C-alpha cells in the first residue's frame, strides 16, 4: 500500500460501500456459503457472507473506525434484514458441521445511509479524493443559465460531505460565462471545452444541459405557461476529461402558471440531485482511482518495459499506454490511492514530479 494510512483508507472505503443508497429499490443476486453447528447458524452465516459480498465489507467484529460505530453492529448483526429472499442451493453436513450455499437477493435499499454521520462521509471523501473541489454549471442549449438548479445540486453535494463547492464566477472571472457560451454540442467546440476544463479552478465539474419545452396560453391568458425540462448531467474530471458519472432527469410543472419553469426545474432537481450525489460518493468510496501519468519515455524505456516498471510500483494495478508524443508517454493507471499518494511512491522510486492534480501526475 502507498502509505501508512492505507489501512484506514480501506476501512473508510468499506464503510462507504455500505452507505450507498440507490435511487430506487435495487437488489443483487449473490451466491454465498456459510457453516455452523446447526442448520440455522449455517444459514445465518451464509446470509452474512452474501451481504458482505455485496457491500464489500470484510471487517471482523473487533474493527472500529476511530470512534465510529462498529460495522459489525450496523451491518453484520442485521444481515438477515438485508436479504429480500433466498434459495438454498445445497446443504451438507460433514463431521457435525452444517454447510449451506444460498443464492440471496440482497436488498441494497436496506443498507441505510442513515447510520452515517456527516463527519464519516467527509472522512471517506477526504481519504480517497483529497476533499475535491467541485463546481456546478447548468445551462440551456442557447446559453441560458439556471442558477436555481445549480444551487439545488450544490446544496445536495454539501449535505453529503462534499464541502468544497466552487463558484466559478468568484474563483475565476469569466470562466463560467465561457462555459455558458460554449453550451452547444457542436464538434468544433470540443477543443475549446477541453481547454476550459484544463483551466478550471476545480477538480470535478458537474455539467447539466437543460432542454426545455414550454406551452403557453399567452394569447388567451398572458403569463400562464406549462413547462417540461430534461436535464442531462455529467460529472467530469477537469484534469483528464474522464466522465465519472452521467445521468438524466425529467421535470414538469403541475399546472399552468407564471412559475411553471421554476417548478419544472425543482422537480427535475429532486430526481437529479440524489443521483449526482450518489455518483460522486461512489467515486469517493472507491479506493482505486484512475490517474493519468505523463512521463518521458527515456525514464521507462519501450512500451513493455514501461508497463512492467509501473505495474511493479506499490498500489499500481494496471498501466495502459495511451500515447507517445515528442518522447512523452501518456499512461492511464488504475491505482489504489490518490494522485498525492502516487507522487510519494514515484518520488521514493527516484522520479522527479513536476506537477500533479486530482487525477493527473506529470514527471520530469
């Protein structure tokens, strides 16, 4: 592991996985085996194993995260409550020990985030994403800004432990207006959008494209409207351009009136906000990050040698060579840690790091 806090990170990650709530009822079919002195205890052990397998929690009953509640108390002791249904695939007794294999329907909705405090969520986000800076931009195809939708999404992120929400106007004069001006999807604007991402004063950008349809009774009763909106959102790493999460939500006003547009946006936000938060938190809950490494070929040799050298570093699971330009490799890494952790590993291995961001490291 990259540094002495790696075990603490893994514990936080395990907790995070147990706290994720889907937007609607979701379940997963899991096959698990348990054993015990009698049939009942073996079945209970199999259920516990099924829940562990689904939520990724592999901690024993002695494990605590600082002064947080023991995960054994919050998950393991109630494992049967997370099983919607199950089928017994096999049951055998060997030497007086019962061994049962089940296929269980694990109800992820029952793994409740209500047991988590805001401090716990912040700890998870800080451990795996270094407390990232996030900005939100909601814009129509004509460049219209939707600040009420931006505020709703920003508030939802803050409520779940993402404490560094960036106001692009305040942080960098004009950059938000540039995003709004480039709201269209014309292929010719891709390079400009990429350049803007690189210059953003944030680590992740939530971009929401709003498509709006308005029915009007102005000819009969001026000022009365009914509005429908579709919000297509993406959470993007500004360092690499990688899409971390994508989702869509619809909203409509309930009746004809002057505030129809705001009602439609508010209704869309009710669906979109928890999905965005869940996507961002899933990113934070995953100890393995995608990191882009820029490094001179002269430091690593040919492609095979480069891959072998990098995958031998602690925490690097896979290395993917994306390109070589002017003697510089661009390499994507699956890494168990943050970019800051990788910097420590590289410098300990004798490399000189010139620059790093949330998901990007440049070596001289």
